C-alpha cells in the first residue's frame, strides 16, 4: 500500500520569509507536522512518501506510485489544495483530506473532488478511515462528533519523511486547546477550551527522534497557547531542562503563549533555562474597549506595555500579533497600533484585518446579523475582511495599509530593533548548535551590504550594531537575525499595499453594482408585474 502525503503551497505571507530563508539556504520555515503525525498514526506496514509543495512540485512518477493521496491544509492554503486534488484526480488517484481547513468547511473539498473527508483530530478519525478503506469503501466522511482524543497516546511523528535540509526549523506539539474564549479564535472550535497535553516523556521521545536523525537548531513548539495548562507545562519543562543540559542544548525553542505568561516569572525562568528564545503573543489591539468586545479579557487584566516589557527584560523576545477592524472600533486604530508598537519597541508585529473564521463565535454572530460576505475567510495579511464592519471597510483598509507600511519602513524598523534589543535580557544558556560557518558569514555579509552600505539606513545600521555590541553583546546574534527580517518585510509591505488596493477597487465596484441593483429593482418588478 503506497500512500503519497501532499502538503499544499502557501501563498506569499507575513510568515513565508522567503528573503530571509534565502540568506541561510533554506526553502521553508516549518515542516508539515500534521502530515508526519498522520503517517505515524496510519498502519506502519504501509509505504509513505511526503511531498511539501512549498519545496518542490509532486513528480509524475510519485503520482503514478501512489495507491492513495492524503492532503492536509490550513485555510490560507485553500487555493492550492484544490489544485493538488485536481492533479491527483487527473492521475486517477483516490484523495483523502484532513486538517483545519477541511474540518472547518468540508463541503468545499467535496466539490473539489476529495473522496474521503478525515475531519477533526486524526487520532480518532484516521482509524475509522483505515477500517473503511480496508472494507473497500470508495469514499466517506469520518468525524469525531465532538470527542477529543487523549494526545498522550499520539505516536512520535514520522520526521524521517521530511527533507530536513529544506527547513529552517522543526516542529513539535505539546498541547492542544486553549482555556480562553476570544470571539474570533478558531482554535477553541477545533481543539476545545480544555488544554490537553502530552506527557513529558512523550515529548522527550519526539525530541530524541529529531536528535537521532541529525537535527540541530530551531524547534517551534506549535501549541496555540503553550501555557494553557501551566501545571503540566512546568512539569514538562523540568524534564526538558535536564535533557537540554545532557545533550548540550542542541535545540532553540520558540512558541506561542497568552499574555498572562508575564504574571508567572517562574514559568518564564523555566522556559529560558530550556533555551526558549522567542514567544508569539496575540496583543490584538491596544484599545481596551475592543479587547472586551471580542472577549479577549486576559489582555485587560494587566497593563499591556508593562507585561511585554517584563517578558522582554527577562530574556524572551516577544513577537506581537495585531488585528484591525473590531466592531465598535474608533477611527485611527491603525495609528494606535503603530504608536503602541513603537512604545513597546517590538520589532516583529504581525498585522491583519479581522476575519470571521468558520464556526467561531464571531462567525455565528455575524451570520445571524446578516453581515457575512465570505463564510470561509482567510488569515492572510493581503485579504480584506470577509464581513461588513461597523465602520467603512475602505477606511479600515487604508489605515491598515498605512500602518503596515509605517511598521516596516526601514529606518523605523531598525530603530525599533535597536531599542528592543537594548532591553532584551541575554540568553540564559549557550547552545552547542551553530549554523554552518559559511552560511552564517554569507548571510551576515549580505545583510551588512544591503542595510549597512547600499541603502540609506547605512548610518543607523552601523551605529545601532556597535551600540548593541557594547551595551548588550550576548544578544548580538539574535539582533542581526531580526535586522535581517526586514529583507522580507520591505518587499511584503508593497505586496500588502498592492493587493489590498486591488481588492478595494473590486469591492467598490461590487458595492456600486449592489446599489444600482437596489435602484433598478422597483422598475423591474413593475415591468414584470411582480411588485407586491
């Protein structure tokens, strides 16, 4: 039994980092953890090949080799999963799909030609699919009906299927679910509000698997809220700290966590002792009214700036997520996000217009109010809102584009990186892993040439670098890496502006057509005798 696992292509996004990855000779930021976990759950006497389309297309001989094609995708990959399904069907192959996007809107994948829908979490639904396949069924829908699996029984992902040299970091997962109730969040819809965790030994086994196949360097803990179950994560970190010490700190971890991490210094210290370097936090907005309206109450309990500063000074680099377009939002929200980012000096700030993702509380409310435009949504930063907001979408989009461009204006960005790294606490441990010297030297020279010689940022670049080397030298490596990030953002901000402006033009045309239809409707009804 030959199974071809296909991971669809991502469009160019904030997180695609092409320009940065080129510097270190990598193609993709993170691997498809879901698909290598699927391969571990399926019968191990089956044969597997994995193709990440973000690295290369599926070869004709691979389509021919397969008895079955399995795909997984997030919403942002929805266009390419349809393309990949069409390719598979052209080669006469049965297709099974799963993951967040198919689980949220399975009917779209049925229309695209998928034969099997393996929905929800695979620990429950993959065995149901295997039974149906072995009975000879040529299609089916397999759902957990709301039951959540015990992730402590999830097998070690098949990392051996990955093209390791193509990825900048590896991925592991410790928990699923989040205890909070943010109205716009689909994590609590997909995985529930009761965080479920693996055991410490189970996670260590996964890290041993990565270590044994030769991986060294970045590992992203993909939990949507790493600290959702603080008791269990502290127990795991105690074991992880010892493992890292014994192995010479071969991995550097990044993750996502809620802002209440700032209230637990013990947890911060444990993460630093395990060689965690950065944490993504959903700040969303500095407007407390909007935070309350979207039920992001955890961000209203402590002053935002103080919380970010505490985490930063401890030594964890904060990456912040922001959203514009909340109901009741006042004019100038984009500029307030820029001002907040400057006050906090956060270099990397993801920023997008609000989307109503399928089956979230926001999605249900807007559907009830008749305000949904597109019931799928898209979390890409180049996408207009998929609902009618409470203030003109043109105003929100204009503020968004202007704010995005301000945040990643090269001089402002370098100044913010400089201020942030002056206060960032130094790392607590020294990793034994280093990138190949040639790759490091090449990347460093390119960044120094572009930002320190070629561009108008040259004076600020050298001034800030030497100041960091003098004032906080232990963060210099991270500092240069984050300076390099603007190689991607400089280009991406132009993409954001162009695509949003194009969508606005189409949106305006659609609004005019709708207005004209309302004007013409009475005339048509009178002419056809259908008026009431």
